[in-house]
C-alpha cells in the first residue's frame, strides 16, 4: 500500500489508491458509484481494514485537512454531476466502538502533566533552534519584500456590527475547527463527565460509551445527508461519544450550506437534536425544522404547560381553572420569562392537587422564542413533517448499516 509517494501533478500525498477491483466496480456507473468506491478505496477489497483506533494515528500523521480535501473533492464531483439536490438535509449520528480497553483509562491530570513536561522540553529546544536560525538569517543581506494586504470585501454591516460579530465568533466554540473534541471549558454543576477525569492511554480521542452490551470506549459519527435520490453525504464529523449529538449539529449544517452553496427548505433530525438553540437557529434561516421537540411537560402527574393558555395582549397565562399567572421578574432570565400564580389563588383552588404540590402558586417558564417553538411544534400535525421523518429513517440509517457491513462503523 503506497502511503509515502506524492502525486507529481498536484503535489498531494497519495494516502489512498483505487484498486483495479474497485475501478471495475465503479467504472461506467457514474459519479455515484465512484463516490462509494472512493470511500472504500484506501484499501484493497480483500485487505483487512484498520481498527477504529488506528484511524486516530492515521489522521494525526497526514492531518485532517488532507482527508477533508479528498472528501470534498468527491462531493464536488457528485454536485457537478447533478447528484446533489440540496432542498432537504438530514442529520444523524451512530456509535462506533474503539479498539481500546477500559483498563487503559488513566487519571487525566497525570497524562496532561506528563505531556506538558514533554512538550515543554521540545518547545524549549525548538525555540533555541529558531533563534539560531533567525540570527544566521539576519546576518545575510536580503531584499525587503513588501507584503500585499488582501482587499477587504464589502459587507452590508456597520463597523459596530462587524466588531460584535467578530467577538461572537471568537467566543463561540467551533466543533469542526476543534475536530469534534469536547469543550472542557464548559461544565455542568449537577453532572460530572467521566472523560473530564479519566482518559484512555491507548486511544485518547475515545470516551466512555454505553451500548446494549455494556460500557465501552468509542465515538459518534455524525452525517449530514442530502435528501436527493443519490443520498450523498455532504458533511461528516467523528467526535468522542461524550459529545452530545445536538452540539455539533449547527456547525455541520452551516458548513454544508456554505461549502456547497445550498438553500435547503427543511432540515430533519430525531428528538436528540430538538434543543431550543438548534430549532430557533434553523428557523431563523427560513428553514423548516422537522425535528421533534423534547417532551418535558408530561414527566409528572401535574398539569403540563399545554393546559395553560397564553394571552399575548395581556401577557398572562390562564390556568385550567381560569386563574391568571403573571410575569415574575425575579426568577426570569434573558432567555426565559417566569409566570407565577398568586399563592391564595392556588391554595384555595379545587384543582391544586393536579396542578402543583407547592404553596407558592404554580409557575411556568416561557422562552423568549416561544412563538418560534410553537411553530415548530405545529409541524408535527402536517403531512410534510410525517413524510420527512419517515424518509429520514430510510435515507440516513441505511448508510450507517452499509458502513457497519463494510467494517467501518
């Protein structure tokens, strides 16, 4: 297997090869079959595939950007051949077990301290070498080359808006830029991630994952799939299993839209992707979010929020007994508004046992984007929504099954 030679025409490393068997399989059938063939072309058809954990080292050796260029070149050919529809996008993720034992888990602080010492020594050595080279270069006379400043493209934003956008992008965590790695700067007070404390010395990118066969180390593979007949995969990301499916969703969708210049009319996913942030962001781009919303209202025997009617003109809620819930500023935030009933109304109500066990009156939380969320919930009663979810189950999930059959998932 040739992984060290270079292409004389493009200067790119040859990290894959199309075998004669793959060529015969793909030849004469169009870009769709070449797309599948290239996905399998790193190895011969009769050659054993690498363990999943080996892919981490392969990626580190050649760099993710090399493989991304190959992937995008294939998708580009599919788009030129008219195989990318672009009107519907589906997203899903599947679990992939790593070839690493749970016995390889070690306290993270010990590994990070060891790596810090190792790289500190290497950094010091490299700094000395760079300083020596700079001193030698400064002694040699050379012409001053004036660097051309790139021309800034015109935008329809004011300087203040541009600065605010730049600051927002700097503060935002880009999942694609970080290759799906967990954002450890964000912690949850009531939950401690196991991966924050322990890391595998065999495969540091893998994290603890629960499957039907117990606990394993593994990843999650995320796909963005076109809704056309060819089911072209437009974007992909492999992240540790500890990263929730909903986290990289927007980055994957926006990257697919921008890279392939798509204007989809709908995006489809399962309930795991139905967070308020995702739904509001998708709808703000005039894309129908055909994603089920989490049902957090029917987890108890008390009245759910859909039993309360909101009157926008008066900015109050009416409970099933006709009592009013008014805006309660002390418990409100920038993203949600709290409404509370009077204690005397609740404590003397005949329906109190079905409404709340507290003595302070029933309260509800309303998102500032509740109108958008109501619109998304209303999709569930439409034929287009039902068709989209049904189509996704036969459009995306078989791609995972095909990868599993080929030994890559």
